[in-house]
C-alpha cells in the first residue's frame, strides 16, 4: 500500500468533511450533540494497531457497513455495550434508563445509526468530490473491540501490512458516552478519485 | 477477567511474541488462529497470531500465515529463546466465522485451523488443547509459568485450558 | 382513515414512523423489512400509501418501488432514506416515487409529505 503525502492530506480533508456531516446527522437523529473529540487520518502498521486494540477487552456493540461505488471503503461504528441502552433511549425519545437489556430494539438502533452515518459520509463524498457511492445494508455485531476492528481491516491485512485508517471519537452530549468510528478506505480507488478532481502528487 | 497480571504482552494480527516466566501473552481472535507454544521445562512460551493458511507472495510478512509463521516461531523459540524443541507442545484457539460487510460469513477460520493442525502434526508438535469455531471473538491469556490458557469467548464464561 | 404500509429494514425506524403517522391520524396497514416483502404486503393489504427505505437487504427500496408501481401504477410511495444524493432522488422520481424524505427527518416534514399525497387527490 502506497499513498503519497499529498494524497494522504487530501484524504484527511475528505474524511473530516464527511465525518463532520455524519456527526451532524447523528446529532439530529439522537436529538443531542455528537461532538467529535478526536479525528485522525494516518497510515497504520497492521500488527501495531491491532496490538494496541487487543490490549483492551472492552465489550462493544458494533455495526459494520460496506459501500458500493467507484471508491471502496468500510466503516465500523462501535460503543461500549452499556452505551447501546443510552442511545436506544435517545433514539426512541424515551426517558433515560428505560432500556435495560440488549434486545431487538437496541440492535436495530445500532443498525440504523450505522446506516445514517454511512449514508451521510457517502452524501459528502458524492456532493463534494463527485464520488459515486452508496452504503450497503449495515451488519450489527457485538464483540470485543479488537475482534471487530480486526474484522474490519481483514481484507486490507490480507493484501498488505499497512493501511490507511481514519479514526474518530465522538462524545454524546449530556451523557458520558464515547463512540468510535473507523473508516478504512481503499487507497487505490481514492487515489483515482483524487486524481480525477485534479490534485496531483 | 479478574486480576490481570501486570506483565502482560499483547500480540497483534500477524504478529508473534515470545517470553519466559513470569511473562503472560494475550491476544484477541476472530477468524484468525492463535497458536500457543510452550516449553514447560524452561517455562518459555510463544504466541503466534495467524490470519491466513498459506503465504501468498514472497514479500508478504511470514508471521501472518500458518505455513511460514509456525516454523518461524518454533525456530525463534529454540534458537533465540533457548526452548527445548522436544518439550514443545501447542494449544490452538480462534478460527471463528465472522461477518463481512456484504452480510456473508467469512469462513477462513476453518481453513486456518486445518492448516495449523496439519503443520503442527508435520512438525511433531502435539496439540494438547484447542477451542475453535463459533461466531464470536476469543480473548486468550497464556501464562508461561503454568502453560495454562484462560479463554473467554465473547458472551460466554471464562474457561481454562 | 388512510392506511400506510411502512417499509424499512430497521425495526426502530418502523416504530418511529408508525408512531408519527398514528399520531397524525393515519392507520398502519402493515410493515415490511425489504422490497420483496413490501410488494407482497402491498398486494395483500392494499394500503393507501407506502413509506419506503432505500438501503435494505435482499431487495432494496428502489426495486421495491419499481415492483409496486408495476403492480399498481397509481401507488403512492414516499421514499425515506439517509441517502441525500441527486442521482438517488432522480432515480426514485423516475420510477414513480411520490416524494423523498431524507433521514434524519423532522416528524413534521414526514407528516406534511404524507398529507400532501392525499390532498392532491
């Protein structure tokens, strides 16, 4: 996997714009602020980044979304298991503390949040950068954070020892909940998109 | 899990780590297989986290693959760490079926396990314990002092192997 | 009372849409989780209108829309999707959608859109 410094910078701009749009959609969906507290686009060495993820045995609720179009990308949105209950109450406009167990409703909230985030990222790439991109149906999966993360990057890891990773943390206002969003772009297809815009290395 | 030791060394995807007692090795596994190798005489242990059965290109990292990673960890344990080759035994974990973003299940776990077992058999290294399959992740912690592996599959109780 | 078929693969979205619709004087004819089920339920329940998500497994909402319109050229189908792209909107309109609402939506905007469908009769 090779990406020039210029293209990495452009990808950083693209991802920030897209994630900003997605965070506003998330805020509107939950009717509370979803503040981006951390966002970074960088080249990660797979062994090192998975080693870091594997240090924690946090149990997470997660949703993975693939995309179809002229750029390849995968998304993982995950939150601590107890956080699903908070998000379910927010989504359904129920009093805080109403949802106490993980059930079909909570699973479907994760599914829909994954859908909204992924779609708004696509919307940004399409309207700002002329990409052709729509999300696939989300896949909800709860597991250890490191396992979900490895699953997300598995395709890239099979082909290379490095990948480009966009790593974002949101904080949901009026709660102590932190959510994590990872995007793994297919570099070759994004290089073509960036070249098509007219930015050359 | 309760009371995790301070001397934990974490292993990432396609990586291997070797340590001696009182070192503890840990990793998380989905479709990957974690192979624990232990020399009980010298209390030296290694953990290899492979993701694919066979190496598919010459410049690919050898520790990602069962066919190149296993011989490599054995040679590292024996030549560099001073482990006794004849005393080595193995335990294997992981190989779950994981979802892909297209909603289908990835079945590379089974192929990984098959290749790992084949290579260990060829190398004359006995597998004394294994826990593989399912659709959820594995959290494994390997204690080089005792050779025990504490394994907790997501959503299930902890078991010791 | 007008009956609406609510189509979305996410149960909570169907719950929220149904709640808003019933609060505004509509009845829920039924629910479906994808385009294939949407056509089956349309034929069975004969709703007055349909709300249709786009991104769904098996058969997506655009295909569901096409199939329902092919079955009943007067069907009233409003797309409700997080995809906010000109091409998606154009495709929906071209295939007979009566409206398009972007998620996340305000409850009012959906109610207004549904009411408009029937006020135009």
